C-alpha cells in the first residue's frame, strides 16, 4: 500500500499538480518583482495632473516676464508676447488640455498685471491655443514645423481680438494703425517661436520615448 501511494504522489509531481513544481522559483520571483514595480509607479492620472500644474506655473512665469521685461526687450515698435508663444507651443507639444490651462491662467495673470478687462486676454489666448490645436492635429508628423507656422498667424489673431475687446468695453478707446503694429509683433513672435518651438517638440518627444521604454 505504501508503494502505491508513493507512486501516485510521484505521478502528480510529474504532471505538475503541485504549485511549487508547476513554475520554477526564478519565474515566480521575476513575476512578483515585475508586479511590485508596476504597482509602485504613479498612475497616469497623476502625470496628467502634474502636466496641468506645470502648464499653470509656466503660464504664470511667462505672464510675469511679459508684464515686466517685454517693454525692455522691444525692438522699435515690435514687442514679444511670451504668454502667447508659450501657449501655442505647449499646445502643439503636450495637447489641447495643457494649452487651455496655460491660456486661462496666463490670461488672467496678464489681465491683473496690465489692468486689462478681466478675462479679455484669457479669451484671446483660448482662441489662439484652439487654433494651434487645429493646425497641429492634421499633421502629427510635422509637429516640428507647426509652431513656426502657428505662432505668427495666431499672434495677429490674438492682437486683433485684444484690440476688439478693448474697443468694445472701453468707450473712447482708439488704437492707432493696428495693422502696422500687429505685423512687427507677429514677426518678433515668429522669430522666437522658430527657435523655441522645434526645441520644445524634440525634448518632449525624446522624454516620451524614454518613459514608454521604461514602462
């Protein structure tokens, strides 16, 4: 009888009824380590929230620079719009949700610092980032070129909207030669976007490739 029981136990071990014999210990250890590593990584929702927070902080810094330094780095009648440039580029780089956050926060800060009608700059910037998303979406493989095209065009749109809002909300407001002022500003913004845009797209794409490889 003892011989029969031992023989049955040997057959069960041979066909893999016992958990310890079904998988090698090294495979179990590797699977547990991989599961533990995945559970310790932050969820993707946290990355999205961090991206929105980074956009809000970047827009605030850009607004402070525009309100304080832009008059000092103007060339003739041309003055840059750092908040607009950053919003357009960040929309192309990171998506419309980050761009909307940038536009809303940066616009409110600009309105507060430059004593503009509250919400006017935010509305103009929201239109600009929407245009940037519309330009970048049909050509995902040409994202390096998208900021170069989008920045000067949307700079003119942004300036026109600001002047229109100021004219509608402030009686007696007049803007001498708006077309002559919009074009130099747009060229200045285009020059900055030409250097900053492709660099931002390249750095973001390389970081995304590294994160996917680690995941």
